[in-house]
């Protein structure tokens, strides 16, 4: 069952005492009181040492370090907020663009969140934890001391020794009075759980106000995530091309040389000898492995996509499909038509994602749809690439049953794209993807046939 916030539980007045919210609120307030005292001592000691030693310039680093004292306090407080409100409180800080302590310190000193966290640390050290202590004493310690009156009386020797004063309030000289005091303490404990929860909720709201990201910081964090995601996609594509190049220039060339060597060895062997038969078998296996390797290289990153772009790559994929495919591709990149001028291309990750989406869709059409014909329609307009693959098969496709379309959807999500599959029983099945993108400038002369 999903855990609600303390404030949400408070609205259900009857069910509040039976939920976990009162005890989470008690843990939050008590924890604040316990953490605040050491924080006060640490801040005061650091400030005093820094001021005393600043005469000899030794204390200046201590005083400078105080500016970042709120960072660990805020990190711990954001974790403690989960006791009161399970909604996440992300860090408002960005990751430095360059590694190293200097870059980290420079970035943190420029962020407003650093100074808000320092203000919260000072507020907690000198205002909030004493208030937490008072609230915990009044709402928890007092009722519990009253509830423990019978045990207190028994431990001190009973009524014969003059009685006890639970919480230093009144004299209890008999066990009936002690039991009445205990009942009063339990009633007070239940009643005071409500103001305790309200205080904890207000205290957490103040912490969230100071420590959670502001709207501008959230936008900056989102932009940083987007840039990081784009860098990951670019790095993935670069690694894909490196693997393809290594296979093409390394393993494929060695297999070609092996196949040629085996072919020459067959020419030197006696035609009807067992050696010739074994050489023929080995030559055939080498050719089969070479064909599989070439298909693997084409699947990693087809050369036609790298050289001629998305339209030619989709035409090539359609030609290889066992199901006849009608192709209609018009990727208008806003290029001129001057002879010899290379046309602008869509970003490489976009071209790659669109190509493999077509490959996956046509593979599914051939394997599962029972279709007699398919069509691929591609358009680029107003900064969005829209691709549609339609077949006249039996329909009923479910993306959740296979990992291919799920993987494509994840890959498109990295590019802020969307994948939609419509496949009613009886067909037709329509796969549609949209990727926001802008053309990249040409990097060299147009390829020639």
C-alpha cells in the first residue's frame, strides 16, 4: 500500500492514530532535536576557530568552509523528509562540466541553492532544533512520563516511601492515583499526536521550501539531463561505428584472406581426394561465416545509411524485405538543389533510430503479420520526423509481448521521440514514430555512385 504524507493522513482524523504517520512525525521531530545540538556545536566551534586563527591567516580556509556547511546538512534533511512526505525532494545542484575539486567549488559557490542550504543549516542550529526539542518534550515526553507513573511508583519503593511526582507535576501517593495518572497520560499521548503531526508537516514544508529545487533550477537540471542523454546517444553511435569499422577492416579482411587461401589450396589438391573434400567444406564454411559477418556489420550500422542517408537506407531495407513494400520518403531538409552541393542530413542518432525502427517493423511484418503488402511513409516537416509503417496483415500486435518494439521505444525516448502502435484484430497494423530534430549541416561532398 502506498504510504501517504503526514498532512494527508491528518485529514483522516479517525484513522490518523492507527496509521504510521504519528510515529513517522515523532521520528522526524525527535531526529531534528538530536541532530541539531551537534550541528550547533560544530558550527560554533568552526566559526570560533576560524575567527581566532584568521589573525595568522590559518583560519581563513575554515571560514570559507563554513559557506559549504549547509551541503551535508541539506542532503541529510532531504532524506529525512521522506519520513513526513514520501514525495521525492531532489537535489537542486548541477554536476560540474569538468572534473576536479576546483570546478566543483566554483560551481557550488555560484549556485543560489548553496546559500539557501547554508541559511537552513544556521536556522536549524539555532532555532529549529530547540523548537523540535520543546515540541517533542510536550507532545511525547510529558504523556509518556505520566503513563509510566505506576512503574515509577513501584521502582521508588511504593506508597510507603512518600510517593512520586511524574513529570514534576503533582504528587502520586497510591497505585489508584498512579493508574489514573497513567490513563491521563495515554489520553494526552493520543490527543497530542495531532498537533505533533501538524508541526512535523509544517516543519517539513519549510525544509522543502528552502532545500528543494526552484523552478529555474529544475529547468537547469532538466536541461543538464537532456544534454547528458544526448551525449550518451552520441557516444553510443560512435561506439557502434567503431565496432563496425573494426569488424570491417579487421575480422572481415582476415576472413576474405582465409577464403582466398582455402580456394587456392583446393586448386592445388587432387580433385577427388579426401583432402580436396575437406578443403571444399572448409572453404564453404569460411564463405558462410563471411556472409554472416557482412550481415552483422550491415545490422550494426549499414554503410548505405552512413553514405547516402535515411531515404536510401529505407529503400535498401524495403528491397531486402520478403514482403513487398511501397516506400514513400520525402525528407525535406531545406537544402538547395545546386549540382555537387551536399544536402543537409538529419542527426545521426535520428537517422539510425528511424532506420532500425523500419527494420524492426518490416521484420515483424514478415514474421508475424501474415501481410501480403506493407508501406513505409516518411516525412520531415516543422522540425519533426514522422515515420509510418503500415501492413495489411491480421493485426492484434502487442508491443508488450516482445522486446524489439520496447527497445525501440526506449531508444526513441532518449531522443524525445514517441512510438505508437495501432493493431486492432483483423488489421491493419500501423506503427508510427515521431522524433523532433533539425538537419545537421553537410560535412563533405555528396557521395557519388
